[in-house]
C-alpha cells in the first residue's frame, strides 16, 4: 500500500512540474529579414522586438544607416535608399527602452543586382 501511495505522489509531482513548464510564457526570439532590391534599396523587416526599441540598419561598405522605432507590436521596417549595385553587408542593432543593446544581424549579405 505504501508503494502505491509513493508512486501516486511522484506522479502528481511530475504533473505539477509539467503544467508549470507548459504555462510559462514563451519568449519570442527577434527575427530579421534583409533583402537587397533592384530599385537600389536594402530593406530590413523586424518582428518580435521589444516595443519602442530604436533599431538601426547600417551598411558596412558605404557607412550609410537608417534608424527607426519599433511599433507596439514589436515590428519595424527599415529601408536604405540610393544604394549602389553590387554586394553589401549590413548590421541591424536595436536598443530597448531599458537600455539593453541587441545585435540582430552581423555582416548579413544584402546584394543588389539587376
């Protein structure tokens, strides 16, 4: 009888732990899509970034950059215009309202071709 009670107690503890893990909120990882386009632009689309973060798209080869603030839903679109044809490498960084800095992409290729 003691053995059955012990097994039931162990099973209940496992169920409680599994429920706690399942109920924990999932933290979304920020995602970035970077593309060079035929109209001489480089576009970065961000999602799952902290709201009101200031994000910067920086082209390493030319030194051009553009910044913007994320919306309440954590999305933003950053566009570099008047870029030259050829290969480009870009960085995307964000600074959260609490001051935390996050590098979302580092030397991501964004070629512009015809």
